């Protein structure tokens, strides 16, 4: 099976290819003979029921030397009709989950009946990382969503120490620990309220974060692998982007239970590639569906070809859609 694959992502010259999951997916897809195109979300266009983008045919490779900058080559751009000329769209641009991101999901939703969009744009729009997870409150640490300083103070009094973070943040940015004395809580809520119009997420601080924040990757609802991310010295954040380190890991029974509960719903929603975050082996904090990461680190530590498993799932979905379409035509 040879597919035409349009990759909607950030500029290729700005990514860190050593650990970038989108780049790993492109390498794996190219190795299977799939034809790749790259475009930016801002290059989407719509008219008369068509959605298209100015896209570059692209070839990717591991550079000859670290930092060489020769990891991709563009051919002349084309106007690519995503509903008629693409078999698959990989929606891989990084958050923020803002109106630009939401608009892209609305546009791609209009071709999702003809082209497989990974992840499903309707489901991505309705499952932001720190909001979708509220459907599984039984696995979460104590959590408050608010803009109110009074509510934040009451929550702090109840739980002793808290963590405050933006509801639609990513990459470990703007995450703050507030001690039991509440020092700077009022200033912090003031700054958050000035910066973001939406409410904020406040959670009880989990000392177990010192044991790591596990990223578990699920493909079509099934566990594909995991890594444990440890915070750096003096940090509570374990994100690799802010200095955390990755180590090999196994799933706990609690984590297997979480995955067993989430898996069927992820598959039903068309969320083919998902990364969930679990602290201390038991506390679910996020369900990442916009542009999940972690597949390179997982392969490094346990040898699992997660990118290959994702392409297996994509190819199965495309084949099933073709079979269903042929059956419908036969009546």
C-alpha cells in the first residue's frame, strides 16, 4: 500500500529531530514508500467544499552529522487538494490549542469523510488535554478548574500544597508549585487571569512526582509503550522539553487499569495516536491528543517501533475505509 500523506506541522527547520515524534513518523512513512507533503496549518484554504494547502513534496533523512541541518529537502510547492489527492493527513502542529488550532480542525473535518485525518479533527477539538481528562476523574488527583482567587485559597487550605497551570498549556510551561503558606498565590492568579481568559487548572501537589511522570502511548486504544520522565534537580516538571530525563519503565497495575478504561473510548473517537501522563504510577493528569510525543524515547529504551505500529494502524484504517466504501457502492 502506497499512500499520499500530507503532514500538517510546524516548520521543519525549527524542530529538534533527535526526539521529534512527527519527524520519526515521517521517516517511517517514507521508508514504507509513502509519498510525503509538508504544510503549515496557516496554509489551509477552503472554497466550494474543497480544502487545500500550499504543500511541499518533502524527503526526510537523518543528517550526516548532528546539527547539519540537512534533515529534509523540499521540492517545488503544489496546491494539494486534501480531500481528493491525499489519503492521510497527519495533524501534528504543536499547541497552543487556540482559535487557529480549532479553526484547522473545523476545516479538516470537512474532508474527513474522504481522507483519514490522524487524529480525528472533531475529536481533537472536543478533547483538549486537560479538559478531556476530567471524564476520568476517578483516576485524577484532586483538581479545581477556576479563575477565582477565593476558590484557589480554599483548595489550598484543603490540600496543603498545590500546583497551578494554564488549562491549555503544553510542554511544561507556566507550571507553579504553591506551598501551604500561600505565598504569591494572589499574584500568581492575578497574572494568570491577565494572561488567559479561560479558567486555570489547580491540583493538589503530588510528592510522588519525584518518582516520575510516565508517558504512556496508546495506538488505536492499545498500549504501545511507555517511558518514565524524571524531573531535573530542584524541579517539579519532568517534561523532556524543560530538562527532564527519560528512563526505561514498566506499567503498574493501576496504569494498566487506566489504559483499559480509556482505550475503547479513544478508539471510538478516532484518536489513533494518544499519549497519557501518569504521576507516581497512579495519578492520571493529561490525555494528549493534539500532537503527542514520546515515540523516539520509547524506541530508544525498549526497542519498540512505535512509529511502525502507528503506520500499521493507519494503513489498517485506510484499507478498512476503502473496503467499506466498495461495499457501499455494491449496495
